[in-house]
C-alpha cells in the first residue's frame, strides 16, 4: 500500500502545529524541523518493540487543519508536560497558557502531504506493511519531511483567545476548573448586564455570589448554557 506517494491536495488551507515555548527560538529562526519526537515515541515505540520490529521512522513534521485542531492542542499539552516534567493530565490551564505555543502554517497544504481519511485498516500500518514509509502517520494526518518556514507563532492570551473561538479553551481534559469558573462569570455578567446596564455593580455582585456557590459540575453545565446564549 503506497498511500504515501505524493498526491495533489487541491485548494490550500492553513495548518496548525502545537508545541511548547522551549522550541520558540528554533522555530522562529529556522522553522519547524522534522523529527521523531517523544510524543511519537510514546505513542508507537512499544508496539514496535512488542512485535520485534525496530522503531526507526522517518523524521516528520506533523500538522492538522482547523477541523481537527484539537490534535494540535493535544500535541501542545504533551510538549508542555515534557517541558515541565509532569504527567500530561496534571498540566493546568495557566501552565498551558504560559508554556504552550501554537504554530500557524499559512497555505500549509502546499507543503504538506496528507494520509487519506477514508483509508481502512490499522492506524499504524507497520503490521506487515513493509512498503509503508511512514508507519506513524494516521489517517487524516498532515505530514512533511521538509523544514517548514516561515510560520506564525502565537502564545499566551492571543493563543487562548484563538482556541476559545474554536471552542477548544478551556481544555476540558486537563485541570481547567478555575478557568471554566472565570469564563462562566464573564459570560454571565456580559449576558445579564444587557438586561439593565444601569445596575451594573449590583448585577456583577449578584452573579459572582451565585457562581461562587456552584460546585464544579454545576459550573460546567452553566458554562455550556451561557456559551449558547452569548453566541
């Protein structure tokens, strides 16, 4: 199966890559450098070793499009967790904001190949597929063997605002309870002040008191409701 042979992708679109700020200088000065990183090793190496196959994949740069932007967020969390030397689920929203980095690759499809989404079979085809040059590339993944430069780098509040507009912030599967509570407070105040702008201070005090009394599960429910009301 030679799915990895070059195919004209068509209309180019923007692609995204998630990492941590310890790679900032390298990416800023050189670009995204193909590599076999720890995320790839942790995801695939044990499967290779268990099957008695040498793990020596081609160094690649991975990317995703806006539809699967969550893949870039997962990659970012993992990179930050390695940078901080902690388990990825223990990374907090504040740490992700401080140490995370989203790379934007304009017209990325001009420089990346993509494994077909509709392909059937195992997601990693090293099992018996000796002609597969890229066994760690999963269906739907964008990948490249070449350095990608120039790119746009966003971090901090600019990054979190971008992810928020795509409903990916706060990140639900890391420690983001306080972040959700703060966002709920912002949305609720914004929504109710429109009802009576002249009583702004009273509205803020009343809503703050109510939200402070909610447990974490109630906060999540209310947050989803206010997101729908304010969008």
